[in-house]
């Protein structure tokens, strides 16, 4: 199975055929379409024999909605496919046989469904009524049209979506507000963001629009007031964000720590499984008692605050002022007096922290670390590096770059995203 697209892979002689909708072990009848040299796409005409790895999807929107790719597979099969994807990325990009590398089995998600702490819905229009849904699944056989699939909930997020979405549709259908059409430059409503703190059950609802909403959300405000778990309701329009009701932030509880989450805060999408990763990091041999730890791309500080309980001094760096303000508030909230947070770019960290750090933690975005950031890592020269990655491809590239100076001691994948092609990887490196 090819990740991250989630297509089944069929080999016909020297031709590789990607067949969307198939899973390993299926016997399928396909029509070869879109040949492109040594590979092509196969349009499934019939599944003649189903794979024993198949399961009936729990979500009625699976197949049309683009939120899930792997829900037709057993969860155990999903984990094996992701483990293999990591191994192949390391082999292919690392340029060496990774046999014998310290790769641990995938750590399963704490929850198979209802694990996400944040979801973004889109607005659409059908039968003269405003709809709320998710982007339709893309296909190699047709151009992407930006289709919104109306949904009444999401099994990856929370049951609370099934309560909030009908209220949103009911209120906005009578508001005169129309979905925003980027191509035409018309309309107002862009997206609906819902957050849920898994540790407390608090919910934040946030309507994002292309222009000012005025008082036209008063009906939705009144309806949301009937849901006691909705602790915060925001609206953004004309780049201005206003708190319409409730408190400014919701609180997440994780591993005995409290984290405050605002409308634009970054927080790991699967909080409960993220807690397992943070605890695993803090328990790595040699971590406890470290004199100085430095976190690059620290976000709102969850890694640094977990480490603050086992090391003497921690500093977090992030280029977002909003993230740093939130991290500082989280440190105060938890009484973590040995934490410092600085607004800056990771690429400049080498100028200040060269030779002053025992443990370096990097948690970059999907694109991985820039060449300048990797140079900063070498200049800092820590004894140990903990690399948290959401992209095996860029992880393999960066590990290859660091090889020679550092060697991997443990590589531990975590399934943060059941039923999708994505996962996180925690790698501990020590100076070679």
C-alpha cells in the first residue's frame, strides 16, 4: 500500500499500478488508466475477492469524505503498513540498509476513534441551504473541484460534533451568510473549527469568515448556550478575532499538567497519545538529570514542560509570538519555574546555545528541518537529540544528514492518526 495516498499497489510485470480503493490481499478487476511510464493508475471495476484484512468502515461517509484513507483496513493491518512505510522511507532515503536499526513496533493510539482534539469543517451549499462538511476525497481520475461533503459528525473527532453541527447549520441557514467561494471572491463563511480538550471535556467553537460577521451569529450564540460543554465561542472576520461568549481559552489536562488552548494555539491533534510520546521521551536513558535541555519548534511548550520535571533547566524556541505567549502562560499555570521560552527562529539557535545544551529536542513541521537549522544543530553540539517527526520522508533525509555526527539509539513510531496514512516518530540520537 502506497502512503500517504493510501492506494493499493499492484505489480504487473515491470508496471506498478496504483489502485485507489483497494487494500493488500484484494483480488480486483481494474481498468488501466493514466499510464505514466513505469507506473499507472487502476480504476477498480469490481472487487472479485475481498482481502481478509478488510473491515466494514464504521463511518457512513467513508469513501466520499477525504478525512480517512484506511478505515476499510483492520487496525492491526494499519499499524503494520505504517511500520513498513517508515522502514522503507529510512532505507530508500537513508541510502543504507536499515536492517538492525533500533526501530520499535508502532505504539497504538490510546483511542481508535474520537481521538482528535481539533477539526476544521468547511461550508458549502446544497438545495438552497448552508451545509457544513469536510473536503471530498481526491481522485487521480478527476480534477479536484474543492467539493464539500456534508457530514453530521466525525468519528475521528468527538461525539460533540454531532451536537454542534446541526445547531450551526440551523442558525447559519437563516443568517443570510453564504459560503466563501475563493475562485469567485464571493461569500463570507470559510470554515468552522471545533476544539475539544480530551482531559476536561471543554469545547471551543470558532467560525472563520472572509469578512466581518457583525451580529449575524447571535442566533448561533444562543443555540450553543444550550450545550454545557461549549466553554468558548469565537468568530474571526476581517482578520479580527472576537470572543463572543464564554472564556478566552479551554484547558487540556495531560500527564498531570494543564495546557491552555486558544483559537490559534498549536497543540498535538491526538492529545492522549501525545502524552505517551512525551512520557517516553522523558524516560529515555540518560535524559533524567540533564543539566540543560533546549526545544526547537516548541509550540505551546508541551515537550518542554514534560521535560521540566526531570531536567534542571529547559528553554523552548518558536518563531510564533502566539505560541510563545501560550507556552509562557502554560509554564506559569504549572509552576514550572525552570522553563524559559524565547520567540526566535530555530536557524538562529546555534549562535546563542553552542556548547550550552546537553539535550536538544526538535519538533519541526512536515517539511522537516532547513539546511540552516541542521547547521545550527551541529553548532549547538548536544550529547543527545530527540527528533519528533510527523513525516517519515523528511525524517529520513534529516537523519541521513546528521549521520556521522550522531547515531540513532531508538526509533519509536506512534500512531497519532488512526484510519489515516499519517503517524509520528520519536527518534533518540546520541553523539557518535
